[in-house]
C-alpha cells in the first residue's frame, strides 16, 4: 500500500481490539475454506436456485456475507500466493500458474513471510488440506516449509485435475489411494461408445475419492488441535474440473436437469450428466463444510472459531470440460470468467462466521481482497506484522463498525493475454492484451483503458472512458505505481 493509504488506516489499525468489539483475550481458531473455480452465483446465499448449499447458506445466515470480495488472482497459484502473503499481484512472487516437472508449481522462496508462519509464532497449530500449488514436493515452497505443520492433499495443480489419482501427499510422504488404475484428468469417450449408456463412463470413476481423504484428515486435525488455537486451511479442489463425483452424491440430482452427455471434446473427462455432476460436487462440498461446523460445535468451540469460506477465482467459461455457467448462472450476472479481471473472473463469494462476534445475517459491500486476510487474521491472533503489506485489516467491517473506504484494489496478470485492473470506490479501469502490445506493429494503437462505474454498471457493459478521461488518468497512475517488474513473470509492455 502507498503512504497515503497507510495514513488513512493508521488510526483504525492502532485502535485497541476492545474498541472494535473484539476481546483481545479470545484469539480465534481459524477455519479458512477455499473452493476452486466456484463462481459468485454458485451458492444459495448469492442467489443460486438449482444447487443445494444448506450448510453454506446457514453460515451466511449466522455470519456475514461479503458482496465485494476479490480473489488474489484470476487463476489458482497467484490467488493462493496473495492470500498467504498479504501482497497484491503487482508485488507478489507468484503471478501466474507455472508448472515444474515432474510435479508441482513454481515454488515460493524459502524466506517468504506467510500467514501460517506468523500464526505459528503466536502458538497456533497449522494444517493445510486439499490443493497446494505453490511449490513442488522437494522445493522451498512445499507446505511444510512455508509454515504448515500438517499437510494432506495434492501438491500439484495438474495432478488435482483428477479426483481419483494414484496417491496424495501426507506431510512429505506419498500416501497411495485405492484407484487401480488411477484415473487421469483428461480423456475422451471412445468413438464407438454410446454416450447415453452409463457403462461407457465406468473407466472415469475410481474407488477412492480424494477429497474424502483430506476431508477426514481435516476433521482429525481439528480434534487433535482443539486444546490450542489453530489455523485450518482447507483448500479443496471442488468444483474444479474434471467433473467427477461419487454415485451417492450424483444420485441426489438424478433427473433434476435437462442433460446432454459431455464426451470430452472440450478438455478434461467425459460425463453422461454433466450438469448433475457439477451440482453434486458443490453439494458434497457443502456437506463437508457442515461436518466441520458440527464438529466445532460438538467440541464446544463455536464462540472461539472463525469460519471463512471463499473461492480462488471465478467459474469456467461455458462448456469447457462439460461445465455450464450460463445454466447455473455461476457468474451471478457478472461479465468475465476465470482468467479475466472483469468482475466475473475474480469477484468471489465470501462468507465469514464467528458466533458471538460477527453479527448474524450481516451483509457488507466494503471492498476487500485476499491480501486483507493476512493482516486481519494475524491482528486477531495478536501477531504484529512489521513487513510491507498491501492488505488492510478489516476487523471493523467484520464486527459491524464503520471503516474508511480502501484507497484502491489492484490486480495484474501476464496470463490470458496480459491484464491489469484497479478499483477505486465504484470506479474501475481494466486493460487487456498487454502481452500482445510489445509485439504490435509500429504505429498501431496502444492498449486502451476501459472505465466502468460498478455502482451503475456492475455487468461492465458500458465503457465510459471517453466521458471521464480525468478518472482514467488518475487510475492509470495507480496501476503504474503498483506494478513492480518481475523476473519470473515479465510484462514487457509495463516493465519498460
């Protein structure tokens, strides 16, 4: 954050927690649930009518629903990096997905300051369950090298394309699953197979559904950690493709929707009833959230536990891998999908529940982002953070106290053609095609900034940049200031 931003929030950040309605004695347990490619409109609390999400709807009723919350990026790895480090993509180390062989993604450096490391200093037990994506098994970025003392799940995002893999990681040991053979995440239906016949799809289902394993490990972690404050980072792969879900969950939606079999022609795995599969995956995730909530209550920890539920980016483009965002209104009427910095690509659902502290049934439109969780959660844990952050503690907002508007929210990515965006109040500027700009012929037009007023045009249907050149200029200046060149993820049109 720039100097002006820090000055604006200094008074709030220095205010004692007791003045904000939060007891400094109660350091909450933190259960942070991160869905994968779940859209703004995929939950009942955000208007979904076709998919059943009773546990998450209850979380919304018993806590706060954020309506202007933004993921850290437009794809998986950078979003997680922003979440765990508290800096936006213009300053973060990981700014796009990048795979390393034979397994894993570009690793966080060994000296990275992360949320779990800071919470460990305050005596928190820390566990991660689900998908990692920030460093290969033997790299500096692996979970147990970045502040987690327990990890069960997928290290690699590519391996996580299958819900029936050969194995998962258990700390730093490979744990074999009973999938013989394991199911790869990409295939097509054989040309001679009948797409309407269930038997044609049997080879795309295994015995051991991987999310069930890390869900059980997460529950056990809560049981074992219940005597001390803990951070549970539950980064599930649901509902990321491929479309795979056990038969008992699929049966809940049998015949619920008109279906056209998906044969695998647009990536990932075929499915006979793709709409039912997508809905069933989300409902099964909702069931796991309900189990966590029930366990916390059983252990008498309800008033000492903060639940956060959100998604790492927006939903997929229609029909990719058999998905149907239009049918489910997964984007919630917003423009753009995963990979985009139009609202549908990174404005995400976010629910926060802390019984007795966060007002029940509250709704907030305070503009917040993944970078804000590190300063918020570490402040609640009583951990001072002295290093540079872009995030802002929003404890006042969560506890029902007025909070000044943030100076800006900034995003960038070299992926999907290269993009930048910044939001200031209701004004938003977005620039696309940045990676193509340096290859343009001399004399061709430079990348143009689009301007939207989100209060009047949340769907970003009307570019009004020509009507407000002064606002465009002001927001472009912020984008120039917030981009720090990256050796790993250059954007030449910005770096020079």
